[in-house]
């Protein structure tokens, strides 16, 4: 990693605070909803599998196939966002995924109508959900490069990434309550009501985004002319040191694939935790769906607190890389800890909390690296490529965990694999740190 990726401390002055309060709350709320609609299938799993007659392996495949759709459409989506503007495209993404997420409630009726299996409809809807949501997270990352210098990316991304734990802190109890109390009638089961109700906020926020988000510095009516000029000057000075190559040449840059590999390993661990956390808690002895939802919020509260504290400390110290190495390794070891005491709820919660906090922090710190290398259309495509390849880990992790759980009757070996992926990500970041300066972009990482 180049020195730029670690970054020296940058003054987070009043001008950047103004920008932050105008744009980050909406992006954070969007990411909370995105993550909720992405991983609420983990709660639905607790009763959905028996209702639909599906196996653990089928669930793991369906949970992961989301990321195949994500992978295929992510780069085109980010390039379109760069061309048409952030607010229109982010709004389109949110409204579309909300509509498709609600259809998950009607998997069995759709299957019966089409004359296919429940598994086929489940896989198809998960794929379409990934395709519709593709571009949201990389679009947010790209959007940050329109406003902030690279050394600030870790801090602002840590705020956006709070959407991950917040979706569990809020969504866990809500999902558990919906499944517990909304399925008593003869119309829909609790997990079906959960999908329908939790899809509505995405559609509503998508409409709001059209009116509240500014595409870039130049179009921000809430900035004075002198403020626009100052923000543009700061970005222009930094962009002179970044790479802006033809898109066809981007794929030949070793740093691109090095970053994609690191992110792939992070995602294998992170999504494995998110999709299986309710099951891990249930296996530790908690039986009530509502109690699982409430308890699942605890490790995410602790993990979110750790992420904010550690990323801010790393930014002040100017040691993004070394902190990223440490938290990735610790997260991997914590996940392995869960496998050693699978029936002890206290050790399980501690292990999940450390794993969640470490993986979230490593991801937040990681997204300070690409912005230090690329700018313009190269940044749009490069960030999307890294994120799309990395998010294949969201397919690999849940699928392998489901397959190994079915094969061995226990998630132990799958969780060890996830922990090993997080630990290896830290090792690679440490080794990549030996490359310094512009040579790191064109030389082998």
C-alpha cells in the first residue's frame, strides 16, 4: 500500500462538517435499509426453511446468489451513476430493490403460479435483488470521492458503515417481533410480513433522495460560491497525484486486483457472520425468535462502537494500514473462538461482537486505500470492480458455511473458514504495505 493509503492527519474543519451533515445522514439511512433488506433473510430463515421445504444448503446458496447479481451489474451501475448523477441513480436503486425485496414474501405463490420449485423462485429473487441493489455501496464510495480527500475517506466511510450494525441493532428486534407477532392470522406468516413491511422504507427513502441529495460540489445549492471553490481546490490538488488511466488499461493495474483480493477475503468473513448470526445464537441455546432478535443486537452495538473509536484513532495517528492489519486478524481469531464454545451464549456473543467490530473496522479502513490511487472515471470503475469482486465473498462465505453445516451437522468448520479468511486479509494488507509511493500502482503488489 502506498503512503497515500495510510494518509496523514487531515483537518476536519467546519467546511467538511457542513458537507457531512448535509449528505451523510441520508447515505447512512440508505445503508441501514440496504443492509436490512439484504440480510433479513437470516431471520426469515428461522421459520422460512420449514415453510418452503428448503435445506440449509439451499438457503446458503440463495443467500449468496444475491452477490452474483451484484457482481454482474455493479461496474455498469457505477459508470452510469458517474454519468447521470448520484441522486437519480441512488433513488432508482433504492426503489427497485424495495419492490423486489417485498416479493420474497410470496416465494411459494410465485412458484406455484410459474410451476417451478420454491428454491428456483428463492434463487431468482435473491439474484434480482442483488442486481437491483448493485451500485449502491460502490456508488456511495464514489460519491465520497466527489467531496472528501482520500485521508478522510476512512472516517466518513465509518459513519456510512454504521448502517451495517444499525440494521441489526434496529432490525434484529424489529424482525424478531414481526415474526413473533404478525404471523398469527391465516393470511401471511411472520417472516412474510417481515419482508413486506421492511421493504417499504427503501421505496420511500428513494423518493426523498431525489429532493435532498446534491450530485456534487458544483450543484450544491447549500454551499456558498467561496465554499465550493475551496472544496474544489482541495480535491484538485489531491487528484493531481492520483491515477486516471483509460478504462481498458485499468484491468492491467496489479494494485486493483490486490485490493480486490483483500476485500474478497473480508467479505467472506463479514457476510458469513451477518447471514448466520441468528442461527449461531439459536444454537447457543436461545430458542425464542424475539429473544434471538433482541440478543443479536448486542454484538452489533459493541462492534459499531469499536469501529467508530478505532477508525478515528487510526486517522489521527495516520496509521490506516497497521490498524487494518490488526483488526482483521483479531476478527478472524474471534470467529474461531465461537467454534470452541458453541453452546456458551456469553462466549459466543463476545466472539461475534469482536468479529463484527473487527470486520467492520477493517472494511472502513480498507476504503481509504482505493481513493488514494484513482480519480475520475477510473475511480468509478476501479471502486466498482474492487467492490464487485470482493462481494463475491458474500456468495462464497454463506454458500460454503451452509454446505459445510449440512455436511457436518454443525457450523463449526464453516466458521473456522470464515475466521481464516479474515485473518488472511490482515496478512495480505501487511505484506502489501511494503510497496510505497506511485510504484505501488504499477508494480506488483
